[in-house]
C-alpha cells in the first residue's frame, strides 16, 4: 500500500514537472518575438542591416522612438485609438449586459427563439460586400460611428455573460422582487455588482479587440485619415515601408532605420494594452471559468 502511494506521488511530481516545462516553453514562444522586437527597436541601423540583432540590442539607438514621438500623426492616432477603445468597451459592456439579462428569465416569451436567432449570427455572416453596402445605406462611411456601432456586441461574450448570470442564485432576485424592486433595479443592485469578474474579463476582450482592430477602418474609411486608428496606421506603414517614396515621407532614409521604426511602432502600439492586463488579471480566470461552465 505504501509502495503504491510512493509510486503515485512520484508520478504526480513527474507530471507536475512536465506540465511546468511545457508552460515555460509556451511562454518563451510567446515572449521571444516581443523581446526580439524590443531589441530591434533599440538597436543601431548598422546592426539591423547586417541582421545581427536577436534578443539583445546592439548599438543602442533611440532614433526610431524619437521619430514616432515627434510625428504628430502617431500621437494623434494613439490618442484617437485610446478614446475609441474606452468608448467601445463601455458601450459593448452595456449592450452585452442588457442583452444577456432578459434571457435568464424563464417566463420571457420567445426566449428560446431569441437564443437560437442570436446563436445563428455566430456561424453565418452576410459577407464583406453586403456589410459595406449596409454601412453605405446608413451613411456611416467616413464616419467615426462606423468604428463603434457595428461591433458593439459580441454574441460569444453575451453568452458568457448570460451563463454567469445563470450562476447567481434566483433567491436573490426573488427576494428583491418581493421587496418591490424593478427589473432594472435588480440588474443594477444585484447582478452588476456580483458580475465584476466576468465584466472585467469581457472588458479586456472588448478592449483588446478594439485596440487591435483595423479592418473596419480599412474597409469603411478612405478619405478621413484623422480617423485612422493606430493599428491601421501601422498596417499601412508595414505594407508600404519598402517603397522609396513612403520611406522618405515617413521621415527616414537611412538603410535599416525602417526596420527599427517598424519595431518601434509595434512596441508603441502593443505596450499600452499590455499594461491593462495586470489590473484585470485577478478577475480574468475567475470570470472566464464561471462564465463558461455554468448554464
């Protein structure tokens, strides 16, 4: 009996170490590209041209960051993207909450049909051209609302929110109803305060999605470049950086400086959203787990 316990304990420890090693390898795979980008953004032009920069900067040079910070279009795109992210995150959380909350009531007429109708939208999409024509008919082309309204609700996130609401005891809602609380008072006083983990998680999903979004701006905004989010600006630069006229326009003509600038712009656009995660980390796993497994 004792020998079996020792064997089981040994196997358990080996399994734990294997799991730790796998996690470390995966973490390194995710981290090393960012380290390489940081090193390239801080390296001198000569070392970049010779492809000698890997994980540590060589010939320290802050010229790329100076170019980014001195250029008004980068700062404008950064501020606009930050404002856009905040607006979209707040609006999306509001829409997700008011969509998920009524669907937890069993006496809601047509609840099953609404659930099916909403779920269908996860698997079927009209396509790019119909969406473009729809935005055109609504007059949203070249309009900042086209970056906010169409993506203000994610069905997947709504299902997570609804599942989390299912996990809140019905007795709390019933007691509030007995005390005369209204439909929205119950939502504001009971469900929203108890849903901080899932709301923080979904806020992170929405914020990252909007911060990294560029395709909608690429499709619907052509003339008003002041409405370009940071990622679209980065997309255009990365696509055209090798053209001589674009290189001259972007303010660099030295060989290799374009590579440094690309890395600096990527870091410039990535670090702010990464800084949000530590503040939401304590809610992240809790919110995803409870919202995903309870129905």
